[in-house]
C-alpha cells in the first residue's frame, strides 16, 4: 500500500474542487482498503472512502484524515439462467462501463441506470436509480469490510434495507 501525503483531492471529484488530503491511498484491492483503515486508526485520524467522487464536495482547506480511493477493478461472470445473468463486480469499476458491457452482451435490466456517475461500489450507498429502476432491484449482495468486527462480510439485498436513495451504508 502506498500512502501519499498532502495530495489535492480536486482531480478525484466530479466538481474538480477541493484541497489536499493529509493522506491519500489508492486502494487496488480489499487488502489495501483494510490496511488503509488500519493506518488511519493507528494515526487516530478519520477516514473517507470514496470512488468516482461524484457525491462528495471537498473544502478548499482539504481533508485532515486519510482519504481512501477505491480503484479495484474486475467483472467476473458467476451464473446465467434463462432469466438472469449474475456478475461479481469490483467496487472500483466505473458504473457506466458496467451498464455498457451488459447492454453490449444483450443483457437487459440495468440499461436505465446508464449515465449515472461514479463507481460500482457507490451503487448501493444511495440506492441509485433512474427511470423506474433502482439498485435495489438488481443487487443480490455485496461484500463489505466490517470495521467493528474487522472482517469482510457478505450483506444480502434484504439486509441493505434499501429505501428511496438510502441504504444501511449512508
């Protein structure tokens, strides 16, 4: 894990504003996310986990903690039936690229969620939606790091308690 110091966050947000983060980590996988959170705890600093930066505004004075940008990528084919296709998608994948891939494969069901900015990991945070479709209708489960138990857990759709632009993650 590489820890950078005093890096402006503006280039990593869609508004292109924001001062430096005391520390910045580009997490390429789960282990680096866990290491970054442990680093923040050791330094007794808050941490901010973000992806595409489409739902954050950073003050010009910056962030006095550890900013952790999720950059894990990958899409794994899990299962296909007559009615469904199941993919396991890394949280650092650009969401619109996932939608484009699915439509190019003629897999229908998430096409209305096209052009929603951000990374896949943010999909469940706000139960993103458009034109009658929402994340709650297509997400089966997520793997997340439980910071209290200090382990990776699987959270089912029902456990996410989706509501209008809400879930247990926000």
